[in-house]
C-alpha cells in the first residue's frame, strides 16, 4: 500500500529530498527482505532494472530549489525523482501567503491535480498522502494549504497527513507569524492531522545531542527525516504477522480521536552523532523511562529533562476536572513506535497509565504501540513517540500572540490585501486558532 | 528564474550603472567557468548572436555564450557620459537602441528633467523599456539608478518611475537614489531632492538611499587601511568593495571607487535571486517583508566586509565581526545611526560559506542591542546564498527599515526651506511648462507627513507597549 508525497516550496522540497534518501538507505540496509520490499513498495516505484523512482511530486513557484533537489537525488545513484513529476513557475510567492493561496493555488490547480493523479494511478493501492511544507513562507504555506484542500476534494476517503516545519522563534521571515496563523487555521478545517517539527527544537538536537558545530539546514533536515522515517517505515501495528498495509490510516485513527485536536508532535530517542553511536549501548527500560518523562515534562529531547514533573494522581472513579500539575503535559493520545533488537521484551506499561491522559477517553483508545524488529537508520534500538498532547500549546500561543500584536498595528496587511486576503479573513483565522488554544488548554 | 531591467538615468545614474555592469560581468565570469549562458546570467543579460541580421534572438539558456547584452535602458539628457560608455570597453554590452540621449542637459533643474524632457521622450522611453521587457521570459523587477540632486537623474528619473508604474504595474520598482551631501556644489539640489522625494514615496516599491558623504568616508577608510599596510594585515587588492580589478574597464576614473560600492550593493541584493542557496531570498520577498506600511519603504543599506585581509586564516571571530560591523554606523550607506533609532524591520542577506547556525548565533547576540518596534520584536528576514562575491569567502548585506532616515530627511527639508523662504531660483522652475507653485508645496507636505509617520513610530521607542488584548472565545 503506497504513500504519495507532495513536496511544496523550498523547505518542503529540501526536506522531501532528504526524506526519500533516508527511506531508501534504511530499506536497502535492512537485512529483512520483507521489510526492504515493503519499504520500497510504499515510497518508490520500481523500474525494470530495479531502479527506484520516488512516489513524489515537487511543486515550487521558482525553479532553483527543484532543480537542485532533483539533481541531488539523481547524484545518489540509488533513487531518483520521476521525469515529469515536478511543476514550477518563475516568480516565487514572495513570502506572501495570500499570493500562494489566492493566486498561485487556483491558477495552477489543474496542473497540480494532474500530476497527483498520474502518480496515484501508479500505485496499486493508495494508502495515504503526505504533504511537506513550511509555515513561514509563501508557497509551502499558502499554496500548500490550497493544494491540501484540493487533495481533500479529489480523494475524500484518503488520509492526508500534513507535515509542517515550524519556523525559528527569532525570525527567518518577518511575516512568518501571519503566514503560520493563516496556514494552521485553514489546514485545521480539512486536514486529518498536522505533524509539527519546530526548527528551534531540531536545532537544539543538532547542537546538543549530535554535537554539530556549524549546523546547516542539511543537518536540520537529516534529523527531521530520521524522525519521519521512524514513523513511516514498515512496522507491525496490531498483533498480525504482516507489516501494516495502511500506515497512515492507522496513524490517524490512533492519534486523532477528536476533530478539535489535530496537532501532533514527535519525540525520538536516542539521538547522537554517528561516531558516538558506535560506542553506545542501550537498553529498552532506560530508553522508555526517558521517553515517558520527556512526554510528561514536555522535554523536546533527552537532555535537560525535568524529572520533578509528575503525572497527577487520579483514580478512575474521580472523573471530575483533572487535577492540574505544574509543567505536566496532558495527552489525548500517544503512539509509541519501537524499532530494533529485542523489541518484544520492551515494557511499555508506563505509557498506559491513565494519569497521562484525559479522563473522558478510555486508555485503550488513547494509547497504541507499533513495533518492528528491524533496526532503523543505524540505531540498534530506537523509540519514537508521536503525541496528540499539550506540547505545542506554548509555541502556538506565542505565535498567535505575536501575530495578533502585529495585526493590531495593521503592519504588512496591505501586502495581503493586494492579493485578496482581507482583515476579515485574518480575524477568522485568529478566531479558529484561539479556539484550538482554548481546547488544548482545557485538557 | 526571473529577469530584471536596469534603468539608469542622468550622469550619476549612468556612471554607477556602468560600474554595475562591469562588476556584474566580473562576478559571473568568476562563477561561470564553462561559458554556458545559464539562468543566473539571464537575469541581467541577453545572449545575442550578432552575426544574425536581426541582431539575434539566440536566447536559449544552456547554450554557449555568444555575445552578452545588458538588460538596460540608458537615459541621459547630455551626451558626455553615455558617449564615454559607448567608446569604452563596455560598448559591446549595450545596443545603440538602448540609449536615449539629448544634447543640452537639464541644467540641474528638476522641472526641466521631469516636465520638458519627460513629455518629449516619453514615447521613446516606453518603447525601449517595452522592447527590453519583451526579451524577458518573466520580468520581475526594474532597478532605477539616479541621483536626487541634479536635473536629469532627479527629474527625468522620477518621471520614468511614474511611467514604469503606469505601463508595468505588476513589476517591482526598486530605486537606488544617491542623495546630495550638505556641501553639495549644486545650489538647487535641495529643491531637486524634495521634488523627487515625493515621487519616490508615491511610486516606488522600495528605495535604497545612498549618501555621497558616506561613500566618500568608506573609500577613505579603505584607502587608509591599504596604505598603512601593517605586517600581516595587507588587504587583498581586488577584494575591496571599491575595487574595479578584474572587470572589463582598465583605467580607473574619479568617482569609480564610490560607484563601485553602490554597484556591489545591487549585486548583493540580487545574489540570492540569481544563485542558489539553502535559504533563498527573492526580490519580492524583500518588498514583502521590509515594507510594513506602503509609504515607509526607505531601506538603509550596509555592506560588510569592506575588504578581505590577505591573511588566509579566517577564524569564526571574523564572521561574527562581519555581523557586528553591519550595524555600525561606519558601514551604513547613509549618514545615520540605526542602532540608536528604531528598527521596523531588518533583512540580512548572507553570501558565501555561512550556515544557519552562524546566522542564528549572531542574531541572538545582536538582538538585545538593537531597538525594534513593539509589534515586530523579532523582525528579521534572512537569506543564505552559497555564492560569495569576488574576492571574499563571505559577505553580508543588511537592509534596515529604520527611523534613522528621519534626521536625514529633516535635514534635507531644512536646506529646502532655507532656499524656499527666500524664493531663491524659483523662477527657473516655475517658468517651465507643467510646473506650478503647488508642486513645491505638495512635495514639501508629502515629505513632512512622511517625517511625521517616522516620528510617531520613534515616539514608541523604549516605551513598554502592552500586548493587544487577545480575542476571547466562548467556552
């Protein structure tokens, strides 16, 4: 069952290229033939001479990045992009969400739909669509939102997972908060789930865990795609003897159990430079203990975890308002994915603790666990936790606050109005997100 | 990939333009070793087969370079400067049809440049610009280069600006304006400047103001450094931002050093649009991010480094020094101190082997020292282009939308008022057909309200602005 990926904008395309690279390498290196075949089939089309072509479409409003991306893939010698799988224009979107959404989107809707259709037709069965984009720019965010809407209309029964890159707090783009607010508020209406990677978090991981001195976007993308790969590579989801055939669908049903809660974050352990990896030994109890505390204390990585934060004690009969513990991150749903040696022996009971979750959902529907005995991307043992929890509440609140402050002075609004987004549209978007913030706060 | 057209008007505009084309050729020759006419080249040059009788439309990218022609229109109302260009080593780069000249000049009179020559040459100018535009696949931007103090650059230049807006409303207009210094020898330069300012405020998408005095100061600073030549700190001659070395033109003329700085500014601002990088910054992103309100589009440029030392060991300290320098008042291209005024927005365009972590580290380091307006506390727009300028391993262009332009404009208004109060030289302007007293008063009030807008923002500096109350949702 295949996944088609749509890469949008500079970020989406740069991350996408790294993503297929990781998938290809991981599948190729796997000793388990079934894993390798399943991985290949899911993300690539295999040609007559066993050459791999990614099931992907590249979209950008200016040509430089796409050219680079396609060239880089071809250079690897192991996989490539399809010959006519891309669409680009010349002018770019100028970091203007309105330009991406109201101008480029509708203008190029048919061409993009065509490209997607052609790629989907080459899948035996389509299991889901993955989009990759950033929130801060114009094409990924604006056009990406429009295209997601189109995809939803084209494939109403297919799961669509939006992977978004959350910009650095201290600005890459001045109007990034506007663009992010507009994107998130619109995506919320028709996306199945929004999986977030924050540049600041990934940057810290590169600096403190991977020990990289001069961090480039390449390094950042490698971490992001390591995380993504650990979720989407073949895995056993139920106690069946086959690799799951519907990874994205099952992903959605595990994590998004209520339409008001769609924001997903991800934690992965262990992470380190490849040189250190050679000398490290891990055991499941240690890894899982850290991961659990990372969830509870909302730590984004395994360094600097606050061990004083505890889950509140709650008895099942006490279904009133949940007690609020300082710093505690409450979850709606969690998905734990274990890969590597001795997975069967891993003790995951700690994640089934009802204290971690909201009281109005039974624990059985709140927690799921997947596993694969095949080591992933060079790590003998690795664990990923995808959460639908309050962990993005802080960043979201901060972003909306900054955008609102800027909106109060009406700065830059004329740039959006030029392309058809009015003050009313802004207000609507703010309202949607304040609602999301309120929902998550009250967990 | 988009194309840009340079429109150079007047003596200053054409002299700066000339340096720009020379250095652009040098930059592309440095990067483009195979002689292929690539996308980067096509942003400023056409590839023409001069053997063909129609002047050739051999514009296929990917083919070998035949003859490069600049995407430019050269306008001057006296022939001296343009003739020099046509006889100089850059003559191959321009088609005779791209030049629009007259004989007698504008006599440092904005009204003559704007109204007299404007109406006379309007059709010709539109025709030439249209031809240049037709040669473009996707025209994104006009770069207008002119000075404010004279008659042609200032008067006819701003007429052309208006014309570009009318005929090509979708294409961005980025204007590089050279402002006169207080000791300028043209007596009427304040009149010319204020009359031109109004047009810039109303018709330009963004303006890069440059002051002659700042350019002089930078040139002197570099000359001083290269002459004092302390052991171990010898400057690489072709690496300075004022150097013409490696370009087509051989002999250095006066003003060349100053003009090279402005030429480098234009090369750096377009570098990310032409060359690849991990975080591209196109021209439309500049106008989007740096212009929060339509009239406040004056962006103070600063270039670093001014030179590269011959010492090859360049520690990270030098990189950080480059960022610090970008905010020092010695590197600004107008005489202003942005650090002590209020930032509305700031763009950092980095070229060369610099990674995102270096960028972030420096932003975090410098941020607390720079006052930003309350609603844009993290107002940074950043770009990373992998290709450094000739002679450097890395370079930084900072563009600041900062209230420090207010004193510059106020001073200009002062000089204007001194003359206007006495009605000095007014009759030279008013006797030109199309010119009225109202033009003066309107221009003055336009400038005053611009200064007032900046003042109001300035007043918020340092004041602790409360956050706007958020929307409350019914739960």
